[in-house]
């Protein structure tokens, strides 16, 4: 268990990357939905970089804090941005881009944090280098984990929405019927080693691709 001072230091370093990873993920969904004709998120003020508009007390605050303190896979979630898929100009086709926007935003943020890490690593004499590298490590981890988690083809995760958008209508309908039970399935996976087994190979792959792009 962390000491209080260590916990405060960890929260100070991790707060910015975690909040932005979750906030930008949800805002990206809303922005792309608006682009394709659904104004729901825009009208509700959810296309915003203000974390307060997206914070879920459990998924955004408690869960990341617990995983930082106790160890394990660092992940969380925000309040889902409301999307009315029927309001999209081409619901099945446009659903693909709306769903993909979240994981894509996480990959772009992971690139940003990797570049920041590289910059800090190249300047070890500066007093801010070590905390900046620690913050960048959290940013890389949370964004690659969120991307991997959300690409699992399980509705209502983004990967499930992507799968529904590309599958033939019959198979898409059958997969979409899982959605009411999707979060229960995810919670069961999370309290067993199964989620870690599923995520770690994907996270390692994404991080390898990321480091190749950035040149770390």
C-alpha cells in the first residue's frame, strides 16, 4: 500500500494524462457524430475539453486511483457521450467512424505522450525531466490500454460498434443483441485474469507500433 505522500505524488503525476485520455476519447465520439449529422452530444454540451462534463465518479476517479494504488491494468471510463445512431445520415456506415474516433484519439494522445517522453529523456539535466517522463509513461499506458480495451468486439464497447457496422446485417443484429449484457461480461472479465490476458498482447503491440513511429 502506498504511503500518503507517495499517493499524492502519484495522483499529481497521473491526473492530467488520465483525465485527458478519457475526456478526449468521449469528445471525439461527439465531434464525429456531429460531423455525420447527429447533434445530440453537441446540444448537451458534451463536445468539450472540460473534464467536468465527462467525469464519472467511479470510472474516471475511483477506478484509476485504485489501479494506481493497488497495481494491475490501469484503465477507467467517462460518462458515455450520447449518440443517436438513427440521426446519422447513414447509420450503419457512419457508426464505424463514430466508434473508431475514440480509440483513434487515444492513439494520437499516446503519440503525443511518447514524443514528450522522448523530449524529456533527451534533457536529463533539466529539473522537470523526471516528473515529465513519469507523466508521459502514465499517458502512454492509459491511452494504449483504453485503445485496446475499447477495440474488444463487445457491444457497447467501440470495438463492438465497429464490428456491428462492418458485419452483414444478420450477423450485425445478432452481435448487437449482446449489448444489454456487455458491461456485465466486461466486469466478469475484469475480476478474472481473462481481461489482462486479452489486453496485454494488444497493448504491447500498440506500444511497439507507437515506439517505432516516435523512434524510441
